[in-house]
C-alpha cells in the first residue's frame, strides 16, 4: 500500500513537473494554439495560415515576424473592408494584451504565405515560427485543412506550441 | 345539464365557429395572396436594379462564352483572383458548400468565378483552381477590356495594389451575386456568408 502511494506520489510530482515544463515551453507566457492553413487550390503559390495566440503573461507582447520553410516569405496581413472593397494590407506587428487572446482568422488578420515551394495539401502539416518581441520564437505545427476552410476541427487542441530550438 | 352550463356550451360553440371562420378566411388569404400578387418570391431589392448585364469572356476550357449561353440558368457570380488567399477561397468554399446542401435545385444554378487578374489567371490556371473546390464552379477570364466590362455590369470595383516585391494583390469588391435566368441580379451576399444561410436563401430563390 505504501509502495502504491509512493508511486502515485512520484507520478503526481512527475505530472506537475511536466505541466510546469509545458507552461514554460509556451515561451514567456505566449501560447500559440490551433495553427491551421488552407490547402492551396490549383497552382497558386500564395496561401493563408491562421492560429490563436494567448498571452498568459503580465505584459503586452507583439508578434513581429513569421517564417516557414514551406514559403519564401510569410507576412502578417489584415483584411480591411473599405467602402465595400476588400483590401489586404501588411501589418507591422500584432499586439496581444496580457490575459487576452487574439485569433487570426479568415476575413480578419492572417498570415500570408508567399512563394510557396510546394502546394499545401489537405491533411498534411508543416512547421511555422512566430517571433514575438518578448517571448521570442515560438514554433508550431500547422495543419492543412481544405481550400476555403473556415476553421480547423475544434477538438484539435494538441498542436500547442513549443519554443523553436 | 343546467341552463347555465348549456349557455356556456353554446357560447363555446359560437366561439369556435367564429374562430374557425376567421381561421379559414386567414388561410384562404394566405393561399390566395401570392396568386393575386402573381408570385410568391420577393422582388429583388431596389439596390440591385440595373445590376447584371451582358458579358463576353473566355472559360477555363478556352471557349468564348457570353451571358446568353447561360440564359435559363440561375448564376452565382463571384469576381476575384487566384492569388487571393483569404477572401476568394472563403467565397468559393461558401458557394461550393451551399450548393452541396441544395439537393436537386443545384441543377438550376451555374456558379461562375470571374478573375480580375487575367495576366496571371489563364484558362488552365483557372481550371486547376476551381477544381480544388470540388464543385462545378466555372472559371472565366478574358482580355483586360472584357473583364473590365463584365465587372462594370456588376458594379465591381477593383484595383491592382503593388506589394513592394514586384508582386501585386488586387483590391476588389467581394460580393457573391445571384442572377436570375433572365440575367438580372436577384440578390447579393458577403463572402463571409455561412454556407447554411446561403443554401437557404438560394433554395428560397430558385425553388
């Protein structure tokens, strides 16, 4: 009985330690969850990626750069509806207030992948690095959904972030 | 049965008789009204008057097509370009998913994707692009003049926007038009319209 309790205690300590580690792994309070992209239709070499960014920290942080080995260039863009005309413009940075989250989503802020070296195919995934002013580089795996998808399946929360090595 | 209860019963019968007559009259009105008005479909909103007109373009198979080729079909027309990663796939996916939900009524509708970027969107490029949406969306291109003329008929504003690295995007009106079998706009939808809602509205219009 004591042995069993001791084992449970060790396991519990282990679980706490790995949880602490996981929280640390989100990089100074920034966590990137639910990263997904749309499959690219046909020959198009421009794609869009989306994610939710959570700031668990006590200070605002800014997303200042994005990169991925699948694209020559990745930019942060916003969609603006100006007098009925959809305009896509680069964003210098995206600020996430402490205790808040922001969602990159279709029709809003998004990551534009330019000069794709290969088509993004539904069901595949690829790495992407989001660089924050304070938290530094956060590496995520991006799941590719169908062309024009409006979101990733909601149960898929397991692709949370780990800092880039 | 007391006199009082008999009176009550008679009142009840009268009440139901009056109610029934009123109900029947209402029902008759509901049935007759559309026949009297001549249609059960809502007229297109005034904002759409004058929208929709002739076009001459080249389809994704390289054939020249005009609006007359689609006469008798309802059209869903969306103007965009294949290098557009956000708004255009959103709109085309909404169209594809809405048509999937329609059932037999979908046969009455031809979805069209007109590119505003003919320099990059050749028929072959369009064919690969539309195929990805697993629908019968037909891609249309043409000369810059042909496309400008078609866009004008649908009040689509568009303008090239250089992105700094020699590349460009195109700012454009992002609306999905439903066009009736006579070639006139009947309704329009935002590119963010949920497929369920779009399907319901399409079903009401063409059913």
